[in-house]
């Protein structure tokens, strides 16, 4: 089959072959730079490397393994993308979002996207966690361009509330319970792989961005278009270019992500447990 949906169906079939038939993930999770350690919190029942998935992109960048992890956390069935592929690796937008769409086609109803990002807003410091309230994706190509596939969403999907208010409220509840500060802001996706120039960071601020990164927004577009509930959390690993005297490096980004990973993991684990809890009964009126 030559269509994107056809390729995704082949991917679903090859993943299903590697899984117990009754394993249906409820929550999808994309682990960003330096957050691969979160896999330790999952009771993993199956690991499926991307290279074993028909038609799947294989990740290359340092620090990103490429595999799906199936398992449970606090009893919630989930599938985690342990590693993702990026536009800056040269992949077409549809390939970049293939793992996210696959998670949806495998049955996930909610997806939590995590990433490392540079802080643009003065209040964001390295080590902070930022809940994404909205994004700017217009500087990167749309993953929805091309022939319309109704099963992947409407031709002109609404994007007025990409990041689910329900999940955002649960993330704040989770942060309070585990005692982790959770800031909020708008994420702007840059094409990368070069970090921004100081002028580009000023542009990002002018456009209304609080943080800049190289992933997530196009994944959120694809996930929201197909009807998934989306949450996004950035680990602010550095002040964006020009806002601190130090030059940026991938090593620094990974080191800061690793330092924040304990808080990040506690927050994620609590949020996932909440996603598995039955909805709170409506209070009597
Ligand atoms: N810019 C873009 N992507 C990033 C940054 C940054 O400053 N930090 C981590 N990922």
C-alpha cells in the first residue's frame, strides 16, 4: 500500500506480532533527551526496537535509543517511545510523527510528550519543568500536509486546544502531590539541528514563545488531529542562546536533563497513575 495509513497499518501489524494479544496500551509516552532513564519506572513486558517495525524510521542521534516499550506503571497499561526521530535528522514530517500515530492506532487514548528545551522566558531556569500550554509549529513543516487520510483526523483540524485542559489539571495535581514545581508556557518548535542565534531567540520571544526546542509540536499536531488527549512537558535544560554567556552544547543539555530526571520521573509516574484512575465522580449538586 502506498498511503501513509497503509504504511502505519503495516507497522501496527508488525508490532502486534511482537505483543501479547491482550496488551492494549491506554497511555502513550514520548521520552525526550536524557529521559530514557524513565524506562526503569515501567514494568516492561515487551520491547520492540524501531528497526523491527515495518517501514519505521530508525533514530540516529546520540542519546536517543529507538524502541517502543510496552508495560504498565501503577497498573496503567502504557507504551513508551524510548527515543524519537527528528526533522533535523532529515526525515519527512510524516515519518517523524509515525511513532506517535502508531501509539494512537495501537489504542492509546492519551499521550504525554516530553522534551528538553531552551528557556526563552526570563522566569525559566535550567532544571525547571514547564507544562506546555500551547505551541507555535509554523516554523516547521506540517505533518498533516499531503493526501488527506480521514482516519488520521479531519482535513482542517481545530488547534485551539491542542494540550488537553484535563491533562494539564492532572499534571498540576501530580506536581503538587510529588512536591515538584511545574511552570507553564508556550513551546516553539525550531527546525534545528543548529541551536538558535540570539536574534532568533528574540524573535521567539516576540512571537510569544516561552521555550524553544526541536521536537514535540509536530507530534502534538498529529496526535491532536487524530483525537488523542495530549500533554506536553519540557525540561528546561538551558537558557536559550544569548540569554546566558555560555555557548550551548548537546552535552550540557543532556547533563541538565539527567539532573532534572528524578523530579521529571516522579511527576510523570504520578501523572500516569492519575490517567489510570477512574474519573472522579461528579460532586452532588
Ligand atoms: N534550543 C533548541 N532546542 C533545545 C534547546 C535550545 O536552547 N535546549 C534543549 N533543546
